[in-house]
C-alpha cells in the first residue's frame, strides 16, 4: 500500500521521466524490430536509420519533450501507433472545464495550475469547437412523437457583436413522456424577443422533424402566455389545451395581497391546485372567492381570469400533475443555464453560446456531460 507521504516532492517530475523513458524505449525497440525484419527479407538497403527529432507531448502530468527516432522512410511515432500533440485526457479536461461554465481564458489559467504549463486560449477554443458537430446533430436529429406534455418558454442571453452586446432570446421546448420522464427536446436562438416569427420557426422545425403532437395532451404556459407563442401553438397544435402555470398564478395573485396574509392565502391556493379532482378544485376556488372577494377583490379577479385553463392538468394521470401544472421544470433548467453562464458574461459569438447551451441541456437530459460523446473520437 502506498502512503500519501510517498507522493511528497516532485512526483510529477518522476512520472514525466518514467513516461519519457517508456515511450522512447518503445520507439527505439520498434525501429530496431522494423529494420531487423527488413534484413531477414534481404531488404536491408531499402531503408536505414536517419537520426531523430524532438517533439513535445502535453500530458496530464505536464509537458514532455520526446526524442523521436526515425529512418529514411518512417518515424518511430508511426511504429507505436502515433501520438497526438496532447493526450486525449487533456481535451476531455478542457471540455469539462468549458461545460462547467469557464471561459476559454479561465480554462487556460486553471490548466496552468494543474499541468504547470500555459495552454493558450486559442487551443482551448479549438478543442471546444469539437462540440459543434454534436450541436448540429442534436438540432437535426429525428424526434419521437411520444410526449404527453410540452412546456415552452424562453430565456434571454447576451451575445457580443461588432456593434456591442445584444440580447438574444433562447426558446426552449421541454417534453414530458407518458412515464413522467422529462427531456429538453431542443432550443432555438431567436433574434428579437419572443416574437411570433421566432416561435413559429422553432415549432415548425420541431413539427417537421417528427413532433406532430399525436400523443400530446397539454401545453403548460407561463403567467399570461405570450401572443406570439399562442399563435404558434394554434398553428401547429390547435387542439391541444393550454395549461396556465400555477406557480406564476400564485405569485401574480400575491401581488394584490399584503405580505402579512401571504402565508394564509398561499395555503388556500394550494388546497385548490392540490385538490384530488376537478370538481373539488372548483369548489375550493369558489370558496376562496366567497371568502376574499370583499377584502382582496383584485386577487380574486386574478384567480378567476382564465380559470378554465388552470385545471387542464387534472385530465392527465395523477402522477403527471406535479410536472404539468407549472412550468417549474423548465425554470429549473433556465436557472442552470444562468448559473453556468453568469461567470462568462457576454458570449463571443453564436457558436460559443450554442456550445454552452448544448452542454447544459445535454447534461439535463443524460445526467452527464457531453464529453462522453467525444470519448470515442479520442
């Protein structure tokens, strides 16, 4: 057993020296074996040694300079299967840092502490570009028409342009399967706010990629909906009821109530949306209105506005109620986007914004970073 004290001192230096010795020894042996094989085949004059050259390899322990033997025709690197300029684990480490929300410059500084050598921001950016193919595959994949609930909303991000920073709306679709599993289906970078054109473009792409809504029963919306979103829903899913979000409704209603009564009012509203069935929920809503209409008439009117769209979720199996009566599932995904991107500030371009959004949403769906997609590529 190795004690932690045994690793005190320059263990990285020892590790690098051992790695250098093993690699160089392996290449020398392979070159010798190659030339011996030519000799046995009486082809000894067809090739011979031609000195060596130096090459640097970035490893998890730091930078390593190798002496590469070569012949007139081949290099020692080729004989051992070749070596990239850096180990694939370095690329995975870079991508992990990026997916956790670090900018390219901060990734460079972090790796300096780990590896003892400066990794340029341009190299970090080059490695992160490997996500671009996965982003395109995600946007273009065929969609399964298996969702019973579809939550749609947008989050605002900032992108740097030659005319300064500008806000871009990111439209997101979250689907809820029959068994209750949730999935970020896709996202779309709109140009100006949650316009009808942006929503129609986004939902049109979802529809034509397979999300025709044949199993769709409900579309939860935020507080009072969005005209552009409602128009797009009516265009592609005209017969699907729109469920008003109870979390937004409660927050909106409490604006008309003094803070001293918030707890009491919230508890009574919970009795409404947590009722065991539709009839009981409506009875609780009427009881709430009778009790408070003289004291807080605006709060009661707020509850009664769009009342028919507050209880569509009760038509679904009971186990799906918590996920479909609010848009909180998508709000939590947005919180993760904001947390990851807060330290980045303004994104340099659309590509960098796409990469981090894909990373966050892929992790949301798979509970793992998208680096796993790239492992097979080295």
